[in-house]
C-alpha cells in the first residue's frame, strides 16, 4: 500500500479525535460537570488528558513497531508522520523493533526461529507447535521456542481488550510475555493433549 493510501480521511480523523475526547470525559464525569464552577474539576481534566496522551503515545509506538515488523521503512513512516526519515528513526528507533538484542543460541531444549515477520511467524509457530515446540519469548524478527513432549497451538491477537484477555485465559490460553519488546500484538499458547510429532521432522 502506498503512503498516500494509508492516510486517514478527514471523517476518520475527526471520529478518532471525538472518541478520545468522549472517553476521557466519560471517565471523568465529575470534571465535566464542575468545569463551570469548580477549580479542582480542571485538575481532573488535566489528569485525564495526561492518561489519554500517555496511551496514545504508547499506541503510536506499538503501531510503528508493527509497521517495522511488517517490513515498512523509516522513510515511509517518516512521510506518513510528516517528519523526515532521520527524525522518525531518532524518535522511535530505540524501540525493541530495531534491537535484536541478546538471545540464546539453539540448544537441545531451545531453538531460535528467525528471521520471522508479521506474515510468516504464525505459520512457523503452527508448524513447530505440532512438533512440540512452544514460544517462550519473542522480539524483532524472532521467536524463542522450548521443547515439549506435547503439541501446542499459538494465537496472535491485535491489541486485545481486557475482556478478550480474560476470555483467552478462561479458555486455557497462556499469555507469552516478551522480555524486551513493545509489540502491538499479544501472543498466546495452549498445550494440546496430543504427543508431539517425531523429532526427526524438525530437520525437514
């Protein structure tokens, strides 16, 4: 998709702004009602605005991490944000999306699946899950998997709500928490009551 095709329409941008403002006001009803006669109500609005700003900043960074994982360049992201490539990289390039970090090498019980990206990682996790490998960590372009005698299944959710997270846990899914990665996705795994496929298939 071209950068021009990635821009929001005026109506979409307005809807987002209104939704953010309404969510902030709804969470701070006392502030909204007292703005005309209560000085402290304005402090409540400052606090609510601060939370909104922190959350939108987090979502922006996670969105950029996702775009980088999907293969988009800093030049493309800079044009979309209205800044230079250098400015985009300086501002957001310290995120874990550009740090491969220190990850352990392959051992009899652990393996590194790499290079992975947004479009092939779930296929790789599905294949390795049938062979008894389940993800225990992940980062930019990799998943670290651990050996098991059982089959595993993996799921990836885009910004799941708290309700969705609770539902996943109730269904037996385990959240995979990365050691150092700011991702827009949440990864889950669940052990199956079936023996893993033979180990010799790992060499295919």
